C-alpha cells in the first residue's frame, strides 16, 4: 500500500496539531476530547471494528445543538488544511521530491515531438501561433470564503519557507508560530458566507486571481516557453506572441442570471481597466528604477529629445497617463464626472512606448537588460492588455429572437417568431447588407428587450482587446448567430466580434454539424468571420440530459463532425470546451482530456472554462499556475502536432452499442421512474443547497420545476454530498454489464489500449467510483427516507453501483479500484475519517432541519452546522459541482 510522501504526511500532522491547539484554547479541552473521540471512532469504523459504526453514530446523534457547530467546523477545517498541504506538496521544490516530475516539462515534450518527426520550423510556427484561452467563470462551486483562502495561501508560503534546509532553530520556530496564528485566525473566522456575492463581487474575485497569481506566473511561464523553444528550434517566442489568454464570464454571463445587467457589465469593464492601470503602475515604477541608462537609439532620441535618462522619460509619461486612466475609471465606476483626456484606452497606446524602449536597448547592445523586467511587462501588456481580462457575454438565443421580433412588429413587417428559418435568415442578411438603421428612433421596447439592446450598446463601446466571445446558449440555427451580429451592429459595433453558438443537450450536439454547415453556406457570414469560427461544446447539460457515457460519445462525435465541416468550408475552428471540475461535468486531468480529443479538433487553438474551486486549485498560487499553464500548453501542442489515431470502425460500432443501452438505462431512471425525483429530493441535500450563498446565480433556471430545471452544478453537488455520485456512472453500469454478458470485454480492453478517448473515459469512471461510498449513501437513506418505494429505489441504485464497480474491475483486470493511482487512493483513505463524521452529521442535520421547517422554525445552530458539513464534504471530495 502506497503511503503519503513523508514530507506531506509531516505537514498534514503539523497543521492538524496546530488546529487541535486552537480548539483546546477555545472552545476548550472538553470539546477537543470529544472531537478526538469522534475521529478515533471514525477510524475504527473504517477498519470495520466490531460495534464501531454504532459508536460513531451514537456519538454524533447525542451532540447538543451547542456542540454541533464546533465539531463540524473542526472536521471542515482539517480537510481544508489537508487540501492545502497536498496542493503545496504538488509544487514544492525540496531536493529529491518526486512531485517535481509530475508535469512533463516543455523541453521534454518538444524533444519527443522532434524525435517523432516534427521539424523545428513546424514546431516553432505552431508554438508562435498558439492560442490557449482560459475562461474564468462565476459558476457557484467555490465554497471557501476569500478571507480564508488568503489565510491558506499565506500558510502555503510559510510551508515553502520551512522547506529550506539552512533555517536556524529560531527562524523555524518563528515560521511555525506564524502558521499557528493563521490557523487560529481561520478557526475564529466564519467559513460560511451569509450573503450571496453580487456579480460584481465575483468579477473582483476573478481580478484577484490575476493580481495574486497570474500576474507573476504568466511572464515566468513565457520565459520558460521561450527558453525551451530556443533549445528545440534555435528561435525564441516572438515579442508579440500571446499563446495564453485569460477571459472571464464574471459579470458577462447573463444566461439564467437576472442579477447580471448591462450596468453590471459596464461596471466590470471599468473595474478591469482600473485594476489594470493599478497593476501596470507598479510595473512602471519598478522599470523606472531599473532603466537608468543613457544610451538610446536615434528612434528613441527623436521621441524624447536630448534628455539624460531617455527611458525614464518615456516611462514617466506612461506613468502619468496610467494615473489619469485609473482616476477616470474610478470616477466612472462611481458615476462621477470623469476626465477621459489623455487616458490609455487602446492597447497600442501602452505597448508602443514600451516596445520603443525595448528596440532601443537591443540596438544599443543592451539585450540582456531589454530581456529583463521590461520584456515581462511587454508580455503582460499583450496578454492582459489595458482591459486586464477579455469579457465574454453569454445570453440565451430566444432573448435575441425576441428583440428582433419586437422591432419587426413595430415596423409592421410581420411576426418574426412565426417565420420559417429561411425567411428569418433572408431578412437578417438583407438588414446586415443594408446601411439604414433598423432600430426605430422613438420606439419603446419591452423591459427585457431594452436590457438586451443596452447590453449590446455597452459591448459596442469597448475595444476589441476587452472582448472575448458572445456566447449564445440554446443556439440551433444560423439566425441565432445572425441576429446577435445585427443587434451588435445596430448598437454601433464597428468590428466583428466572435459570436459563438453553444450546443448543450444531446439533440443540440447531434444537430450541431448541420447547424454550422448551414451558417457557413451564408456567403455574407463567411466574409464576416474571416475564416475563423469558435463553437462551444457544453458538457454539463448533455451529461444531465443523457448520462455521462452517452454525453461523452456525443461530444466526441460532434467535435469530429464540426472539425470536418469547418475544413470543408476553409474555416479554422476553435472548440470552446464548457467543462466543469467534476467528471459529471466533463472534468478530470486536463492533459489527458486534451490528448483524447478527436484527431484534428485541437488545431493550435483551444478554449476552456475554469470554474469555482478549480480556479483556486489550478491558478491560486503562482507556482500552481505555472504548472497548469505548462500542462495545458504541452497537451495542446502535442494534440496539434501528434494527434491520436482515428478510432477503428468496429470501436465506433461498439460505442454506439454501449451508448444505446446506457442512454435508455439512464433515462429510464431519471425521466421515467416516478419515484426518482422524490428520492433525489429527500435523500440528498439538494433543497438545502440554496442556503449556501455560493454565487450570484440562482440554482434553478425556473423557480418551480423538476430535475430538468435544476442547473447541472447543484445536480452534481447534491449527489457528491451523499456519495452516490449517480450522474457519473448511471447508464454505464448497464452498458458494462451487457458488454460482459455479450462477451465484449476483450474488445473494450483493445479500445482502452488503442483509443485515448475510451481509455480516459474508463479511468475517469474509475475515479468517480472510488469516491462513491455505499455505506454512506445507505446511511442517508436510513436517516431520511420513510417511504418503502423510495427505499427500494435506493437499494436498487446501490446494487447497480456495486455491479458497475465489479464490472469495471473485471474490465481493467484489477482487484481493487485505483491500483494504478496509489497516491490518490491513499489520499482518499486519509480523508475518510474526517469526511465520515461530516456525512453522518449532515444526514442527522438534514433530518432535524426538515422537522424544524415543518414546525416553522429552524434553529440557527442547526442551519449553520448543516452549511459547514456541505463545505467540509466538498473540501474532502476536492470538488463541489
């Protein structure tokens, strides 16, 4: 059995002991001993010692209301500290530490590609033209408060300082004292938000990720990429290259979120400019201290005249303009008169003077100085720009159709919504080709249409660098795309913005290639998009709609066909992957997911959503961010230059055979079984999730409605909390059982061997099954279900889960789950004694909560403790939705 690395185990032990000391101080020794007794009982229960389960349940059931909160908080805090230790362990630099090798280096991948026949010229061209864009989303899955995250980040910094071998005893004691103080501060800080963050709060959190991590990480990563490229090809990264870009949905995603208005979007654009000016001011201040030299090129002398310190002169002017820009943005945010004269608005206003200084230094033989902090700032300026982040806008297709329909009706041109698609397209193209305005001068639109139009006006006022994509959810026809372009043009848009249809459900994915072919057939549109198209693939809703196995296959086939259709029309396609953190929402190890995409679909460009807690896990610290950027870049370069082979025809037939069975099995339970929705509502904390103030967006698309109206994130969150993990395996159980009985397991093994897509799917299924826990799920049923029919459904689902595990082990020829991932398996075992009490407590608290609600009053301590169990289990599982 693989144990935790000794250094990691030591850090977990130290952090746990320091937390214990805080608990001993307050609430006191008695509470500390109770928590230790519960922990010992949970460990014994996991070892299945006689009577241990009853002892653990008895201890938890007998907790008074006053004891509930400190006990739940203690286990939650420990799990957060364990996560922190594991996260730091992944990036620690101590000599001989194995995780230094976890991410394959850029140089190793470039060398491997070279040995595989990729020429240096081709490698350089592809890397120089690379476009990887991370889209930070406000999807509400980050449970931890930012206040606590900042304390945890400082604990990580302290652990890094402890890793130095040359510390004096007094220095070591001082660092441990600081960790103890931070843990005590965290223990005395409320870990649960009591008010939902606004959409602007979410955007500020996204900006903070850039300020605290990516601002430092990105130029360091680009230096590494440049050096590896020089080693492999003899040429470095061009100064203007932006292989990495950062975009955001925070403040722009209005699909199903009434809290995101045009005023919010305008404020977020302004906040980005304020933050960018503030960050660049720090850079310029540091550069003025650095660039004190007097040698300058004729080009620079022509600009500044005969001054002693020409570089400082240019930087001083930039500093003044940045101050004016920051003041203008601040006044605009507050709604005060704002002086826009001589501010920096277009990116070139900022990059041109910096590049002038760079060229001058190189010309004067001072290349080593040019390639120092100045180059870092130039690269930041090209990547983040003056807007800091590229804001995506997302809206549902019917909202745009409604806006066009109101205009058409007012002008007396007919009932747009009743027109066939061909008539809609002809009308939209006619208007787009014409020059007259469509929006009537004295027209008074409805409130919902006014909001769409005012959003378009806010977007039209931005520079191209401030904008990401305009994403249309529920898009299915060319008119969905053309109507957005028309509305933007009517609002004054002067350049083509990327307009991106999002295909989400199973039917949408199947229809996507024909929809895009119909759009490419429109000659006007082909000229508009200039040979570039982005299409978004939705992972969450397709999984909720069809089950994970069917959704994964539908996504694969859609990407294949979309790539083929784009190639037919001479269009470069970028696929935008709407993945979440969990397997049920398309999550999992990023590099393996990228390398398992259909051949040709990753063609030097890749766009992906990063949401909630995954932003912190991947980009929360500079070293983590560099590791993540390296991992994504190597995977995209490799998938572009050495794509996986096409799957064999018989493998495709087998996938069709498997998914036909998985889809029916999944929908028979989720859609057809009348007991399913009542079971889901009663056995999971789904209805209590709304009490967690996770994000600005409501949990449901409609206030009333069944599972279909529930967003994909709370759907996954609820099943994860009680450890049935149903969305990720339901349907696969039946497909694997049928394959075994039909003698197809050898074929499936061949598919795993030769087809990265299928291998990745099976490995992700194994990971989810390892997180499932039949005993925990059974306990929730015992505590929360009275109805015999619902209990029978629960017993059937647990039996099916067990069967799925058996068949997966048979398929992989293993005795137990995660044999190839012993470190992850051991990490789960270490967490169990801390998550188990939270599960048992949550079931008990849900029972108390529901009983109290029936009487009209829920004790505050019960409700607070319930919220803490949700946060703690999410930390223990390392994901929420």
